[in-house]
C-alpha cells in the first residue's frame, strides 16, 4: 500500500512539473496521472493536443480493446465528442470531420510502458 501511494504521489509530482513547463491544463495532468498509476490496459497510450475549429482541444485515443471510444475535450475539460472507436469504429458521430480538420498536433504524453511490452 505504501509503495503504491508513493508511486501515485511521484506520478502526480512529475505531471505537475510537466504542467508548469508546458502549460498542460490541470484536467489533462490529472488524466495523465490516472493513466500512469493505473494498469496498462486502462491507458490510451498517449495524450494529444490539436487545434480544431479554431480552438485548442485534447484528444485521448481509444483503448486497444473492448470497443471503447476515444475522447475529445475542449480546453476547459468538457467532453466535445468521441471521434472514433466503438462497435462500428466511427465514434459517437458528433464530430465526424475531426481527423480531417485537426491541425498542429502535438503529443503531450506517451505511456512508456507500451514500449516495454513489444
């Protein structure tokens, strides 16, 4: 239990440091900390920042299993849509042009554990 708590606190401290350096919004830093402290299967593997319809957005890729949809958040942490994934693969249909119209992609975080399993 103590080791787990230390690992979580170190993960939060690391993400907090990244937030200070790269202006990652607090809600994104919390998502990253959750992914880092959880099992590999609960991690989307990366977090991306884009410009979409003139706004900064944050794309969380879909998980590799279970027909789970991706997530697209606005700069305030509000879920805009689920661009892909799900049973049919097309997400929730609320932003069908996201992949075509997105710009200035920047990977904010990558789960290093993904490379360890290959």
